[in-house]
């Protein structure tokens, strides 16, 4: 519960919003990379 309150406090500041967006975008590309179909290199 404390972590959720910390995040909401962070999002009240412009720099916190930018940081959250960076983390979300990085997480999105990481998940996309992990679940990508493996390329055949034969």
C-alpha cells in the first residue's frame, strides 16, 4: 500500500510523469522483445 501512495505522489510532479512514461515504454518493449517470435537463422 505504501508503494502505491509513493507512486501517486510521484505522478503529481511533471518529472515523475516523464519517469513513469519512460518506465512504461521500456517495459512495453521488453515484453514485446521477450514474446517475439524467434527468427530462423538457418
